[in-house]
C-alpha cells in the first residue's frame, strides 16, 4: 500500500494531467471573441467652438461570433456609463446597458429611423424633467423600497437625520459620530456623513447590491437588542452601514477609495446632469425618508411622450420598478410599436 505522501503526489500528477487535457478547451471558451478598433471621432458634434473640432481616438469593439454576414442586422451596444475595460469585466459583452447611453439610443432611433431598425432602451429616465415627473419621484421610490421591506427600518432612517444634527451640535459631536460610524478619519461636518448615507441608501435601492432587505434586517435586529425602545437610533443606522460595507475596518470616508468626486463616471454624470440633461431631483418636505432639499432651477420641458407616440417605432422600454429612476421613465405602452416592459421587484438593468 502506497504511503500518504506518495498518494498525494500521484493525486497531484493526475490533476496536472487532467488540466493539460482540458487546457485547450478552456482556452477556446475563454478566448476573446471580439476585436478592438479605433475611430477618429470629433470631440463635440453640437458645439461650434473651435475646440469642439478636436479629434480623439474612440475605441469600440466588434464581435462577429453570432453575426449572419452581409445583409444581417448589426447590434450596436452603447455601454454602461464607464470605460469598455470595466464594462467587460463587470457584465461581459452585450449583457447589460446604462441609462444615460440608452437614452441616446432612443434619440438615435427617432433621428435615424432608416438606420436603426429598433431599440431596447433599458432604464431610461427620459421623463425626469420639470412638469413631466414629480421632482421628488427619485427619492420617493427609494423611500418606498425601504418602507415595503420594513416600516420600522423606514422610520428609523427618517428620524436619524435630526438625531445626527443634534449630536453634531454638541462640543465633541463629530468625535461621537465618527466613533459610532467607525469612520476612517474624523468627520469634519455632518454633511459628510449625511451625503454618504444618502448615496448608500440610493445605491442599495437602485442596484439591490447589497439588498435593501439586508440593511433593514441589520437595523431591526439592533433595535430588538436595545434596552429601551427607540433609545439608539444612531446605533441602528450604524448597524445598517456595517451590513452595507461588510468586513471593512472602517466606513464612510475611506482613504484611497474612489469617491463621488473622483471617478470618471461620477464626473461625467455631474457634468451631463448640469448641462445636457438636467434632472430636477428634489426631496420635498416630509414626503420621503430624507430631509428636505428643494430643486431651484426652473426650466421648460417638451412633451417627450407625445414625440415618442407620434414618431417613435420599434422601441422597447424595460425597467425595474425598485430603481428610483423608474419614476421618470416610460412605464406604459405609447403605441403598438413603442412598448414598456417592467419588473415589479427589479433593480436597474
């Protein structure tokens, strides 16, 4: 009978042999089935300033794996609001999309119907403009997502803003909040914490990652352990933060982690929503679980629905109703060829 070390060696040799047999097959299935190309693109097609005529090399990918050849339709996929490399690692090729670029796909179909046969417009907030969608729609959906999971979780979040402000006004208030929320560095003002919580709740509602249910479970579980009912609102919120971030050593203002002010996507998003596609998102007085924050810019808006009903064709608007941007999207059929598909418990997709 072979000794244990010899058996282990034989087992390793067997695994190596099997790996060598399967390696060609693995390489075949994991090989990249698309090729990168570059196009000399004009910087800005809609601005006649001299710098707008500058050129840049726009990268795009082409896959012919499922293409039928000359005369067959071409699927144009407009990305997911981030660089191609990150797209491929996160969602693969032609597996998902982004609401901003999908909005462009709708207008491409309207402007060039002779080229675009049809459009699948997933998570497109083209109705989120003044006098079309209620300005508190975004945060109303976030609130609804949390309230549907747990009434006590919703109420805790709603009450927490006053509690945060109350502690922040104390002499050592920022130290207390920093300790409670295990911040990576001491808070300099309460807005730093409030903004982080706002982003956290919105992200959980929109992407369901981590699920809202997980955050609410942590809050409600902490509440059940309190000696006196409603005695530790901040502790409950902090428990939700821990469930959101997982096993991190610190939370909220992590050093070295990309923030809302540093990523390419966030910078581009802020520029677009303040220039090309202004979305008047506000928090009304006592109509969400967030503190009030009005939107001041007043702008007129065209009737997008009317335009789509008259000129749109072969457009599918797909939306998850748990995504807060769904409040500004097409949720009902506009015509026999411009239709809406919704998923009641779906997030952004």
